[in-house]
C-alpha cells in the first residue's frame, strides 16, 4: 500500500469514531437542556440565617446552552423564600434581564395578581455585593414581604453592558407570623452564591435530560402558592461586540 493510501486509511479510522461520538452526543460536545432536582448541598444558592434552620428545601437546576439557572424554595414555620440565581455560561454570553422590581415580583405565583402595598426601595450588602430590595405587604393576607434583585459581572464588551450574573426573588412571612421587614432583609443578606467561573459549572460529556417533575416544581401552577411560571426564563444571549450599538 502506498504512503498516500495508508494515510487516508488511518485518517478514516480516526474520523469514524469521532463522527459517531458527535452524532450520538458523546464526548465532543455537551447537549442541552439539562434539568433535574438537586439536593441542598448541590445548590448554587445558600442561606445561613437562623430563621431558615430546618426549612424544607426544594431545588431545581436548569442548564441551557447559554445559562445555568438555580431555583430554590425554602419554607420554615416563619417564612417562605423563593429565589433564582442565573449565570451566563461562557465569556461571550450575557443575561438580557429587563424586569422591573414590581414585574419580577408578579412573576412568582404567590404574588401574581394580588394587591400589594409597597414600601420605598432600599439596598443591602450581601456576600457578592449590592442587592436592591423593596418591602411590600400582600394586602388581603396582611403578609409582610420583601422583593429583591441583584445584577453583577457586567460584560464591558457588550454595547448594552448587560450582566452575566443575576439573583432575584422574594421572601414573605408565613400567614399569621409577625416577622419584621428588617428580619426578612437580613435573611436575604445572608445569601452566598457560587463564585466559580461559569465554564467550570458546565458538566463534561453532558447529555440532554429533562425531568418533567423538576420543571413542574420550579414553574408551579397558575394561582398556586409556589413556583414561577416563567422558569427557566431564557435570559441568556450571545452578544457580538458592537452589534448592539443604538447610536446610529
């Protein structure tokens, strides 16, 4: 066999298994989305306030091609808290988060469509930086609550300067519980969010896998007391430098 034909045979032998791996979702590229329930220690979002000691926990992880969404619901005898931590998963990805505080609050089923009495906007310091929050009361139930959101790790090369990390949610006193606004804000301030690079959070050789029960857990049901109907949000978007210049 000539050297030319020998090289062609060797290349074909190498290419065949690589092509099969790519087509079958093997080691060449991860497949998305991936959604499943996770244990408390697997969550990217952790709280350390004593009022959440022994709280029941429900957690869902959603990994898409552009973002990693971490949903958590914590319920104790005193409070209920639901939050989302969303992380862009590459250096060319940002999160197009456009919610106002009131719009964000109404995406949660517990708050949706209910009359609210709003307090003035405030800011607190958490482990990762500033968190904007605003107290409110669910009028019909006379429940004291706090809505919160935070954006950081802004991408300077994106012409809109959008963030690559966002954190948002609400916390309410349980019906009949007299928990102060200060105590609710203190719980929000106790948050610790995974600070690893986004790329390190993406599993190697991942295969697309959706647990419908996990999605239902995070979405909840319209008119229900838990979940967010807009989960998994899909805020992630790939930007190109200069493509968002609106000055012309």
